[in-house]
């Protein structure tokens, strides 16, 4: 477990915690952007360069901007009068802690069965391209249709309804 | 001798790194390249600021700055001293942390793009296999910085400017990516060094630059349009136009932070021009085969400065586009042309007859241009042009 | 502890942080942010198993993660569109006040 791994872990977990604990919604969105960047660094550390750059491009370049636009359009930066956590916060926290405990137990219990250090895979973009058109062409086309449907659906859902028309 | 002149900067870098023990030499070489980039491009920024003010002045039939040095050459130094010594005013209700971080993030994102640009033969900081994807990932991060700047100022004009700028940048980001995907398709790699090497061949003295093909020319024009929109330059500078929105998203910034925004905008302009020359104009390759004795990095920087001059020329000549006009332009005209360009490039690649494919590809592109243009103009009921002269 | 176990633990921690946020925050947009964090944790899991698995040249893990990124972006878009239209109707994004089926 190298120093780089611990540094990236600290950055990502700090970003995640900040995004769930801060009061100001825009600060939460910016903190989760830091967490996305930390995850991109994790992917680069794991020799998955294409996934790392795609993570930055899609999540920081698109999803984070979507989230801040939604916060702006719904006046999310006003602090609610009853506090930022819901009434049932304790049970939510307990469930999340239980999930983490179970996952952690499962990982540590089976840690001896996990493979150790493996050689670094050399993945070129050409191989990814050939895999996308060869073996994974059906998921690619389905994701294309899904993105089109999501685009049209999001536009229809968020469109202003004109008075008198349905 | 010619070889040495071409590689002189690489040799200098290796010589400087040779003072350190062998284990540290790789990191030292990377550090020296990064330091060189951080020193050279702000110097070019000073040159570009002078060029812009003089050039715009001459285009507007006035002299530019001519007081500070001979022909105003020391004006950028005066500007730098002014912005460093101005008071740094932060509004009382502004969000201090985000207000501070926004220009920092913008400048960092702008400089990161230079890491994958090949500025000469063997002169790329890191030769990534997915270099173009890295470049666009860094460009996408700068949009968030613009939003942070506008939101943290707690100012209606800043917020409006930031929203307009972000909407414009995400629309033209799609166009930017699609117009460069056609180059990736024909070169067969996302690595920028391989794209330049595939353009570094000569037939009868003429280079194989992608701009000299129909799909390359169309791609270059669309890339140039998207590049001016991405860097918020005229004619797409509604988010920062002085007569529109005070100063847009950098209204509430003064002193050094404003200078950082200015630096970030010009460095982004350099970086995107650098990418444009790499993709379409052949990067560091010479225009004719008998000119290859001139060092490669001189060619790269000359093409870069030529692109900067074209940016300044467009700023001085073209009027500003309105927000809805520029969004319509992006989504309804340029984006379909980009997609059609991909198909035309495929036709070019697989058509056998060498001369017929020029005719066919150019015809398809020109017909599409006319057709889409007619479809857009038909709704506008524009009458014939009429002139009115002063009596 | 092997490197793979380290990555899996970090992914589990991020997942539970996202889950805690999605279950305890009032604002609907923060719930969506929590969901995005959970999806990211799952992606980290996938890439870690791809890297330390037996056949990394088959690219299965990386493909899975790339498709997951694309689908998560689409789902964020649709979810945020829904939040915007609910805000237009109920004038609030507070989830504690949306506890009735009546519109």
C-alpha cells in the first residue's frame, strides 16, 4: 500500500464526507467534484488510463455542471429552516454503518483468497476500440439508444408546459 | 548540425538532468519540461497582449499603446505591474474559499493541456496513448472554474455571465470533440505524436496535412469556430462583453485574480491553437519538403502565433453573436455538419479513384452547407439588403 | 492486506458514505449526489477487480466501468430533470415535505 494510495484515499474520502456533511448545497457539489477527481486518480493508479480520463471528462465536465445547474434552478443555495438533515437521519446512518460493516467484514474475511500483485496490463486505446466494435458492440448500441432516450426524456420532463396545451 | 539545431532544446534538457544521479533523471527531465512550459507560455502571453492591443488598434483605425516603450513594447510589463499592485477587493457577501479557488482552477486546467502537445520532434512532455482524451478532460474542468467564479461573487451580472458562459462552453465542447474525432479516425490513434507523424509525409513537395483535404478543411473550420467559442473570444464573447454584462463572470475580481483570469483565457487560447495546429496543420512539420531544415519547434510556434493573429483579427472584424443565435448555430448547424463530416471522411478513405473523391467529398460538404443554411434562413424572412446613405 | 483488499475497502467506504448521504439529507439534489458517489464506488470496485484479476487483456472490467459511467451520466440527467420539474410544482426540494401521494 504505497504512499500515493493513501494520499488519494485521503482526498477522495475527504471529498465524499464533505459532500454529505456541508450545509451549503453548492459546496457539497464542489466537494463531490473533488471526490470524482480522486476517483480518476485511483483509476490512473490502477493503469486504467482510458477510464480515468473518461471519468474526468464525463463526471467533472458534465455531471458536476448538471448538478450545479440544477441547484441554481431550484434555489438550492437557501438553507432550509428545519436543518439540512432529515428527521430520520439516525436510522439512515445506522443502515449505512451496517452496510459498511458487512462489506468490510466480507472483504477482510476473504482477503486471503484475493490475488496478490499481478503484472501491469498494457491496454492500448486501439484494443479498447476493437473490443467496443467487436465483442461489446451490442452494449454499445444499447447504451447509444439509452442515452438518446434519456436525453429526450430529460428535455420533456424539465420542459416548461405552455398554458392551455397538454 | 541541422539535426542538432532541431533537437537543441531536448539536448539542453538532457544536459541539465545529467547533473543528478541516474534514478532521478526521468523526474528531473519532466520537471525541466514543465518548468519550460510554465516560463515560455506566460512570456508568449505578454507578446500576445501587446499584439492584440496594437493589432486591434490598427484595425480600428487608431494607434495602440505607444507610450511605454518603443512602439509600446513594454506595455505588458506596465500592465503586469498595475495588476499586481492593485487592491484585491472581495465583496462582503462573497463566498471567500470558492472566490479564491476559481481563478486558480482555471489557470491550472489551462496549463495542464500543454502536457500532451508535441511542440517539436521528440518534444512532448508526456506521450500518452490517449493524449487527445486527456486534453479534452482538462478542458472540461475549466468550465467548472467559470461557474465557480460567477456563483461565488453573489452578483446577478456575474451569475448571468457565468451561466451563459457555461452553456456556451458545453455546447461548443461537443462540436470541438466531434470535429477532432474525424482526425482521430483518419490517423488511427488518439496519441498526438502519432497524429503529427502521420501528417509529416510529403507528396511532390506538398505535405499531407489534414487541412489540405475536404473533410480536413471542413473539420478545421468547425474546430476554429468551436475554439473561439470555448475560449469566449469574439464573436462569441457575450459572457464577457463589456457593453453587455459589465465584465461577466469576472466582474467582482480585481488585481492579481483578474490578471489570473486574463492569463487563463490567453493560455487556453494558446493551448487550443496548439491542438488545432497539431490536428489539422501538421504540428511541427514544415509546409514544403525543401524547408525541413528549419527546426521543428520554430514551425510549431509560428503556426501558433499565426492562429493567435487570426483570433485577434476575428475579434477586430466580426460583430458579437447573441446568446440564442450562437446556441442555435452550434446545435442546429455546426453539429449536423460535424456528423456529416465523419461520413465524408469515411467516403474519402474507402473511395478508390484518387481525383474523383475530391469532387465527391467537396460536393457533399458544399451541398450540406447550402442545405442547412437554407433550412436555417428560411424561418427568418430576411429581405433583400437595402442601403441608406448619409445625405 | 493485499492491494486489491485496500481498493475494495476504499470502495466500500465511499459506497457507505454515499448511502448515508442519500438516506439522511433533505435536499433531493443531495440524494442524487449520494447516488452518484455510490455508482463511482462500484466503478472503483470494477476497475480494481479488472486490474488484479486473472485476465486483464479481456478488458471486461474496464468496459463495464465505461458503460457504467455513461449510464450514470444519463441517469443523473434524468434525475435532475425530475427534481427541477418537482420544484416547479411543489416550490420546494425538501424531501421530508413530499410525504403524500396527493399532488
